[in-house]
């Protein structure tokens, strides 16, 4: 079966991926399939830095506002849902452009990741759940690091559900697919991969400024409104950067200024992890857009048009 040609545009948060993707879609007759683990949730607009109304009007976007924050969502579900959009866009004679910064989502598209190979152990699951309640996420994270260091590197200590699943899988001898053991697969798509980056300090400046804008745009009220919908602060969606820190402020664990600084710091650290992840792709073509986006978009456009011929 002939593979569908897919363009992938990845990079750290605040690097300018959305602008590049919109312009690339306009230049090549493409539609954008988001690969962002926060933008997929409804109601979470400000803290996830969703594309603006103008950007969505300039290019069709998919995989945004798809899931309720109360519902669990996984990379396996992402691959299934994104695959439907990719096929639809392709069948309409347009170019599917997967754009985002969630490494595991991107990897689910470009690689053969077997999400069905993990085992379930209810007794161990309950044991781990009780350990997390008694000792905290850090304790469970240390236990995960002992049996699957790669999984511990990519799973946050606050994400108890994922840590438990990863420990279950590792102790059953079937670790959850990671970048290292999945990237060798060819996947069901023929992918042309682009990476966007910027000068590190200037990227951090953009991140700090973006957070200030989020606060000005009403991030605190957005968090209050989501909680007011009955969404638990313990849901995976609310553990996202920008949301968990504001919840900490609302709960009295941080002052307002401390919460804002934590959002900035955690976002900068996340951007660093994103760069580390995406630089592992040997076939990714990198563009530094610190001082000019036009040249990068022009070159990408030429490569895409040659790719889809």
C-alpha cells in the first residue's frame, strides 16, 4: 500500500511553529493537524496558546478543541484520531501538515509505535497507586527510573497514571514504546520533517513575554472557569504547564508572582526538553528563524512541493 505523504513541522514552544505552519499551508495547499497535547482540549485556550482566530481563518486547523479536559487522552488515541484527519486531508488532494511540540504525538505519526503490547497487572497497579498516595509522585518516579529510565525521562512526576502504566509494562518485560525503540520504524506515512529553532536566550525571552500576555489575557479566570465546570484539578489536562501553577496560586500554595515565575521557568525547561527530543531525528531539516522566517518558509515550500510531486 502506498504511503501517504505527510509534512511534519516541530520545535519548542514559542519558537514560531504556528506562523510557519500557516504560511506553509497557504503556499502548498495544506491543512494543519495539531500535535499539541494541550491544544487538543476544549476550554483551555489561553494557557495552551491556541492559534488565534486570524490564524485559523488563514489555514484550516484540526485536532484543536477535540477533547473534554475531564477525559483521558493518550498518544495511542492521538495517532488514531490524527490518522483520520491525515487521510481525509490527503483524500481531498491537500497536504497534511502535522505541526506541534509534543514529542510523543509526533513520534506516533513518524514511527511504528506498538501501543498494544503492554500488560495489565491489577494488583501491582493498586500497590503503586497506594504508594503514590502515601509517598508522593517523586517516590513513584524514582521507582520508574529504576526499571525504565527512558520512560522516567519523558513522564512528569505529577503524571501518576502514566508512571503506573509504565512501571506495569516495564516489570512485565514489555516497556511502553519510547523514542529510542520506536524511531527505527518506518510508520504508515512518508514524512518530510522540519524543525524550527531560535537563539536560546531569545527563545526564553519570547517564552517569558508569552506568559505575561497569557496573564494579561485572563489565564487566572480561564483556570477558574474550567474548575467551575467540574473539571478536577487532578485531571491530566490540569497538570499542564500554566494550569497547575495557577491552581497552586488559587489553592494558596504560591503567591501570584511566584506562580507566574513558575510558569515561565517550567515552560523554559519544557522547551529545552523539546529541543533534546526533536534533535534525535536524523532526518529532520532544521531552520533557525531567530532573525528571519521568510527564508525558512520559502525553502520549506520548495521542499514540500518537490516532496509531493
